[in-house]
C-alpha cells in the first residue's frame, strides 16, 4: 500500500514492547536459553495505513503474549523507494534478531539487502509473483511469512455481485497498475466477473491525488466500483466513497478496513489477526529456534462476508435477507 510522499525519511520511533516474563514466559527451548533475553525486531512498513498498522499491532501483540522481551526498531518508508532501500540497508547492518516487512515493496527491499537474519513478510498479496519466495511450502533460505490474500475471497465477492445484483453489467476498478499486488487481484476479479458476462473497467492512477478524478471518470460508465489491496488507491479511498455515495453506486473492497470506512461489502478478515499469525511465526523463530526456510508461507483461512448497512443506504442498495445470509458471523461482520 503506497501513500503520498512525505518530507523526510520517517525512520523511526523506537518502541519498546515488553511483557512480564514470569515463570511461564521464556525458559529453555530447542532454540537455546531465552529466559531474560531481549530481542531486537526491525520493522519496515511501506506507509501508515489502518490495515498495515493493524498488521503491525497484531504482530507485536503475539510477541507480547508469548512473553518475549522485545525492542522494536520501527521504520516507515512513506511510500518512497529511496527510503525503502535506506531502511533495508540500515536493518541489514544492524544487530536485529529478526526483520519484518509489511507490504510487498518493503518486503522486497529487505530480502534484497538482509541475508544474515530471519526475514518475515506480511500484508503481501502474491509472494511468488513478487519473488519473495521460490515456493510456498518450506521456501528455504532466511525468508517466510504470510500472504494477506486468498484468491477465493475475490471470487466469492465477484460471485456475490453477479448473483445478488443482476443489474450490474460493468464493474469499475480504480487501480495503480504499478503495484503488482493490485494487478494480480484485479486479474482474478476480471476472470471471475467474465464468467458472469460482467466487464471490468479500469480507471488507472499513478498516485493518491489521482484517485478522485479516476473515481469520477467511472460515473455513468459502470454499475459498481471495486478496489483491491492497492496502497495508492486505499490512501485516497475517502474520495471514492464520496463519489459513489453521491452517485448511488455500490462500492466493494478487498479489505475490511475499507468496508468500515464506507464500502458496502468484502470477503475478508481482520488485519490484526493476520499480523498476529505472523507474530506467532516470529515467536517460533526467536523462541523455538525454527528456521524460516522450513516454515510454510501462510494465507488467510478464516474468511467471511462483511457488510456495511449504513454504506448500503448511502449507495442506494437494498440489503436483502439473502445478502445477509452470506455472513457467517453477523454479530461481528454486519456493520450497522
């Protein structure tokens, strides 16, 4: 996910995440004696964004819950490729025990520079296409992590649009085609929609300042709008919400946070849980001595439909009982 350029490097804040290490926290494991040890974990995050921030928070909570004493070197690249490289080089020469890349570009940056310590990635759409790992099972080397995309989630959402909104013949997607994750996801959506004879119409952007104009260009040309896990687009998603609400166009997203902001529906999960899972992988590496290359890359499994009823009203959508029936956990995933 990419954000508009900010002045300065955003390297920064050292945060200490500590947890009470009582008699049950730590102790001797196959990875050695970890009792009382303080680990340094370096994080390279592409931008500050609700989904990515939640990923980081979940990751750190898993370390805390495991009773690890951790010093965190948190670096925000502000969507600047030069910053990504500088951060990666800094981490490579640091004494960190583990590095985490949050989002594709920062993960790539770490993998290019960091060779001597374990590297985990999170909030990455396609680890294979991005060449983060050569294979998903036991990828080898010093790298593993978790993808934030299950292709079936995209297919389920497109099937929902086709079945529950029969008047939708064209779906617009605001997209930065410079982001590989956005391209992968839009291709999956396009293929799924084509099976229902629905056309995907692209409105390209280069940076977040283009998003409003791109959304406006779709008015009158499409019957619904969809956005992927596209950092550039999600940064400007409020302008899309403004356009679709004013023009009564159903709006769908690839992530829960955008639904909470004002999209109508997604098939997704909580990014905090995604980060927590990667944090558990970090615990296995730091505390139990596991090698990243022996650990399979993970992907979301607890998928559910998430509906925003207030957004539906703004977009002129009549939410039927049939639509609500898609939601497995209505208490948490039907947003009033």
